[in-house]
C-alpha cells in the first residue's frame, strides 16, 4: 500500500526529439497530479505538447525521444521498463482513431480477450466471457454478436467502446484518453463522454483527458492544465479556470472558441501562429502573440507560480487587472 | 423576395457495386432536398457525418449532377445550361473546402493559384498582378507572399489563400464546406472573423456546411438541419437555436459540449444511408416516436420555421438554450486581442 493520494504524479517532465533539423524541445518542465476518480484535462492546440506528454507517461514515444523528469503511478516511480510493464495493466490509453489501435484481422471480442489473457492467466473461454461482460458494461448492444465482429464492421462509436472495454479489462489505476471523441459525431461523442464519466465514478480510475475542445473540458474535467508551445501556461480547478482565467493564452483561447450558448459579434482572435519549437522565443513563448506583453516578458521564461490556492500560471503580468491598472 | 439560389427536390444516390460491378443498392446521400438562399444571407447546413450535407453542397454548384430535382440561380435553370454557359455561371459561385492542404496545387505559386481564375474568366486583364496583391491584403496576407509556394504556409494561411482564390472571380455565392474545421481554435477564430467580415463588406451570399454548431451560431442567419439525406428542420438561426422543433435538432443541440452536463438524449448510431428507416428516418432513435412515425414520412411543415415531424406541435417543450452568463472581466481582457488584430 502506498500512502500517496495520487494515482499519477508527473514531475518536471521534459521531452526532446533529435531530428534532421536539430533538437526539438517538445515539452519542458511539465508537472501535474491526478487523484483517483478524478479527471485532469490537458488542453491546448496542435503542437502544444499535450499528446507527447501522455505518450511519455505511457512509455510509448519513439526511440529518438529523450524523456526527463519523473512519473509515479500510485506512488511508485516508473522508469521506461516500469512504464512498459504497467501499460495495459495499471494504466491504459485510448486514442482518437480507434481503427488504428485495433487489429483488423481479429474480432473485437478476441482482441479484448487477448488483452485480458496477457495480464491474467485465465483460459480463453473465461477471458471471452469477461470480454462480453465488458462489452455490456460499455453498453455495446448485442454484446455477444458484436464480439464476433471485426473492427471494420463496427461504427466509429462502437470501436471506441471496444477500446474503452479493452482499456478497462485490467482495471487500470490510470486511463489516458487522447482526443477520444474528436473523430466522432457530436451525438455519439456525448454518449462516449458520459460513459467515461460513469466508469470513472464506478471504478475510481484516474482519467487524463487530452483535448482541444474547451466545451468538453467544461463538462467533463475537475482539473485543467492549459499547455502552450510545450510548456504549462495555466493550471486550476476547472470551475476556477473558466471563471477567472489569468494567463493571456487561456483568456484568448476562451474568447476564440465559438460557443453554442453565446452569440458574439466577433471571436477574439489571437494574432500570429505558434512558435517554431526548434527555435523557441527566448522569453515567454506566448509573448510574441500576447497583447499584454512588456519588455520583461522577452527576457526570460516566466515562472509557473501560484496565484491562488491550486491556481497557477506562467505569466509575469498576472493578475492582469493589477498590471493594467498600474 | 426571390432567392439567389433555389433547389427543389434534389436527389442524388451513389450506387454500390459488388466485385463484378453489379449494382447492389445505393447510398441515398441526398434524398429529396428543397432549399433556397437569399442574396446576402448566410445559410448554414448542419448535420452529422453521412447526412448528405457535403453532397448537397456539390449538387448546388452542379459540381456533381443530381439524379432528379431542379436548380435555379437568379431564376435561371442551372440544369439546362450548356457546359460553356455553366462555366461562365461558375464564375459567380465558388466553393471553399475543408482541407487547405488538398485544395491548392503544390506546384503553383500563390500568385499563380489566385491569378488562375482571373485568366480563366478574363478578368483584370493586364493588371492581374495588382489584383492578386489586392486579394491577398483583403484576406490579411502581405502581398509580398505572392511568390511563395503553398508548402511554405500554415493551415490558416493556406485557408486564407483558398479564400482569396475563391474571391478572385468576384462571386456572388460562396459555399464553404467545413471551411474552418481543420484549423486550431485560435486560427479558426481568425478565419471565421475574416469570412464574416468579407461576407458583410462584399455583400456575399454564403452557404456554410458545418458540423460545428458553435461556429454556426456565430455566423448563420438561417439554418437547415440534415439527417440521412433529408432536411428535418429549417428556420431563422436564433429561432431554431432557441426553439428547436424537431427532436433530432433538440438532441443535436443538447449534445454540444460546454453547456453543463446533460444526459445524452440519443442512443445508438446514425442508421446506414443505404437503407434508411421507413417512415420518419429518425424514428429509430427518436424518444418521442409513435407507431405512425414508422409508417408515414413527414414533410417539412410550417411557414418560416419548418420541421419534418408529425408531432412537432405536441412535443413537450424543448429544454431552453441556457445562454452563457456574460463575463465582463473576460470580455474586457479579450478585447485586447481584437485591438491587436484590427488592421
């Protein structure tokens, strides 16, 4: 038994890639924790480092990646080998496109049964029965018949349910869901997200939800980490983050995201584009696009500092009202 | 008021063939759609994958031929036009695609890509270069970029180039098929603002084909909702969002994330467009379906706000669209971003 209340602790994670173009600093100084039965959303746009962060936790990065920092699962530090061993047993991951994670040559039921057998020495028949029970659990109608079907015979939503069943097969402490509903239609997305919430409540699995969709974050996460260009921009409980965002990037992103429940004359538009991570700006990475930036922003990396309890931001200008009044 | 573009009873089925090339059914992509768009209006066609909205967009421009139905542009029968007359007509109707990577020829400079429609239609003869420069600044790109190649641009910049190219022939009608769906949120906002500005300044008529109801809420004057090849509801945007009449529209709106958790209203997946359900196509997933719905297909009914539901007048009231609380602090801080981008 470990004494830690955290299912997952990530400390000072850094990820660099050696490529022909040079060294790409994909992630720098990322730290976060997730409690059992809670969802942490990591949100940001393409290239912010949210997906590579989750792949690093799972030990799934390509060999040209250098990973620094520590990852602890239920208090146990995991090195590379530890991450591989824990994968599929103590931690599982589902992806945006379930078709690429499923083997087209095996039936859905056999794949889930194999996943169960890989970690528990049970008979094929017992594993198949468990697989069908899991299919029922993730509300696949006609579970036994669906288990005999191949991935291409299933809809996108059904495939994602199969992936969730497979992820749950070994009762993981941690489930990482990387854009799990981005490829799905909105009515199916609502079903899958509701299912993940329900399973999280029942099993106490900690969930890391990687998404670009602030609406999904609003409805399904307790904690939020906003990433920008490989670094942490802001972190807070979800209610706090939406109520009182402090990092200019979060503020801009919230203004740029069109909402069904709000008709605005104009969307806030963050000028420019994300920096080249082969040659990141010397200071705050958001400074070149930030309407609040001052000379000091270009001088050095802003410290990721607490503003309120459990609310932190990497911005020397925060809180902005005080900065603007000065 | 006459419509700029009017379609009646459009049908397009795509045959499915077996290994020997024998027809064994058809995808009923568009299965009897009537639609009109007024000059200067933004009409959004929304729906989930497979509902037929992209096929409809192509049918409206006669980029693909309908199996049946009529199509009029400013009262002129588009289906009766000869190939050369249609080409001339096309000058005034343009399409913008979702994928800014696929829609630009990688072997053409930006200038060549934008000048191509000018040459094709003999516009601005002798001063094509100046016109390209004008168009580039119109879409927020520096004219010096004209000599560059598509691969040198980001997705957002490419979509701006695609917009400049679409504007080159001075169209009255533009159809955008998911024009901002492939873009990151911050870039998407730039392009949405750009399109909204151009529509207003140039008096464009715009048909926005989109699955993103948040984007649609921001820009659409009128909305048509499609399900399995049919329009199930159509009306002024605010009326439709605030008082959806069709059960599918209600479920679609309720499923949009970010409104607080709601129980998912729909079970199951969209049925196959190869064999759509009998009667009302939505009856297999509709929480209000009656035996009658399986038998008889409903027609769009109503004056300005129309829905294809037998029981639209007797359904329990739709849960109201809860408007987000206005957040003065956030709006104030966000206004700094706009100051930054005003040209």
